[in-house]
């Protein structure tokens, strides 16, 4: 089980050996982040270090440039779950405030990496900057490592289909509804999660019954219809599904909703919390002349989703982490 610490003081009593530390914000835990973790894990196993991550809360941009702070791809404990799957054993989530932002590069390296995390190795991306006003870069970090006794490895950026993998690029793809390509950059489906809530009853009366998701996630795909999968966060039950994100223009809706139709029945109680993964976009959301016309289109969408899931199941099963 991965260990998560919220301060250097909390971590101090549990430090047992040198750490191999991947440093970054890691929003989304995408393919580039995973490459960083894999190098940290491999080197840690080689040298007897503890595979570790140093990240920050809140996202640094929310402190130093709140007007430009991005919406986050991960909420809650999702990042730790993904890090653990890559072999990370411990995470320090260092509080990020004005005082921390004012540390010089040398103070950051000494207080946090050396004295705090007891780093034997530090792993960062090519564009890594640290210290007050981003004064430190990878060359300075290497010099500090030589002076303070830790090694530094700079992990190259990852490219997928000619695109450099980044959280910014993934947010852009999702805003365009390109969830299949976002999946490639993430090395997993993009998901949102939250509570199942009572809807307005339109689906059960006029079209098809759905689960309505009230999500905690900050980033949603563009409005439209998507092939998806749903997973009960409490007991692990899973279903293939098709999902509409949008305002339901056929019914003159104004509030954005997430409604998913399960392609197979579920036994037992209705799930209270679900994770919903977006696999492929089917079409844009549009207004139909009647509920009956919308229902007919939904059933055509369901047929597309069923064929997709059957084809995928023959090749490789798309799984959502429980």
C-alpha cells in the first residue's frame, strides 16, 4: 500500500532509507509522468532506494498565478492510485504556499530533497524549474546534486503520434471531444467520478433510463455522446455504457449534466458513487424534433457502443483501475 505524507514532519518519523524521488505536479499522471516514475522505480530497485514522489498541494500555479491556474485532470486520491500502479511506494504532498514558493533553489534542494526526503536520486523532466521565481533549472539541480550527494536524471519528454505529452495538451484534446487520443497520451481512459444523483425523470419517462453523475472532476469532455465504462467505486462492479455530456437541448435544458446508460443490467442496489471512463466519441449533442426521435437515435448509439465493446473485448479488454 502506497504511503502518503502531507508534510516533512509527518514523513520524518517514517524515513527508513534513501529515496529515489520523482518530482513534479503530475496532474493527470499521463504517459510522460509514467516514464518518470518508471525510471525512478528502476533506479531505486538497482540502488536499494525507496521509490518516491514529491508533489505539491495546491497546484503551484494556484498560488503564484491564480488567474492562469488550469483546471485539474485529477481530484482526490486518484493520483496516488495511479502512482502505486507504477511501483511508487511513498508520496510527499508538500504544502505549497507563499513561504514555500520563496525558497531559493539551494534551500529547496537542501531542506526538501536532502534533509526531508533523504534523496539518493532525483528524477525530473526536461523543463523542470524550481525555487523562487523559477530560478533553478536542470543544470543547477545537477550541480546541487554533486554538491549535496544525490544523483540527478533528466527524463526526456514523451511523444505520441507527433504530440508532446502534457497535461495542457490532454485538456485541449478533451475540450475538443478527442477522448480516444487523450487515452493514448494518458495510457489509460480519461475518467470522471462522483455521486449518482436523482435526475429529473425525463429519461425514464420519455427516452431511456440513465444514471446521473454529479462529478467532483474539474475537466469534462466536450458536450456529446461517448462510448464509456462505469465502475462502482464501492464494490467494484463494472458495466459497459454509453454516456451523454451536455444540456439536453431536446428538452430545452440549460444545466450541464452527465447521464450514462448501462448496456447490461446490474444486480443489487443502484451504485452510490461511480467512476465513468470515456473511450470514444460517437457524435455531438444536438436537438431532436421530439423525444421519440431522440430515443430512436439513442438506440442507434447503443448499437454502436455494443459493437465497439464486443470488438474491443476480442482484442484487449479496456479496464478501469478499481
